[in-house]
C-alpha cells in the first residue's frame, strides 16, 4: 500500500492532536516530568509513517492501528522510567484504556450527528474535536477534558487547577463556547 492509498493524504500527521489528547490523559501524572506525551506521539507518528506499507484497511482501522502503536510506545516509555519494576498487566490495560478513552471522546462530541453505523464519520469527528481542543487556551482545555472526559466534579477541577469553583465553572463555560465556535467554523 503506497502513500496514495492511505486513508488520508495527510495521514498520520493529521491525527497528532487526537493522539496527544489520548496520551496526555493516560500518562501517570507522576511520570509527566520524565515522559513528555508529545514525544511519545511524535515517535508514534514516525513509526506509523515508516510502517505505512503494512497497514490495510480504512480510516477507522487506521485510528485503531495508531492507538495500538501509541499504547505500545507509552508502555515502552513507562517501562524505561521504571526499569526493573515492569508490570505486564499495566501494558495491556494501557491499550484498553486508550481504546476506552477514544470511545469516550467520540461520545463527548458536541451535537454528534452521525448514526451509530457510520463509524468513520465518528472517528473523523473525534479527530476534529481533538484538533479544536488543541486550539483552546490550556486552562480551558484542561477543565473541559477533566470534566467531560475524565468525569471530574467541579470541586475536583477547581482544586486541581488551583482555582475557585466559580473560576473553574467560568473556564468550563468559556471553553465550551470556544469549542462550539471552533467546531462550527470548521463546518
């Protein structure tokens, strides 16, 4: 399969924000000083480019293929940080968690219009959502991800971000408005 046969001519780069969002949510906060999710995503994109001839299937399968590579690369990075403290169940659970998070991301889409049978469209919307989230100010993005993807309460978000509950609520409100505007502008 050559580059022209890829699910999208810009693949895999067009999935950078999507993968970054998944990696950031599944990296143990205690390891963030040692592992940069962006580095793991870059490694995943390079690997996907190098192995592009091995991929067979459509865009939905391509995203699953990228998520598996991301899970493996995250597990490898964690393993290097915890040399000698390897936990094989953690590696398997990381791949499952990434898959679960992808499903949660798709469910979180604002005004999702695709019927359940249109898997490729849902995946495209998830990628658009991740791209739009990447354009938000960091505090707004963090608040939205913690609330709507991680399921945190307003009090937990406020404490985590070092803000008052009213300020955290403002971040959520402004973030949703900005996100809706970005998604509407994209069409």
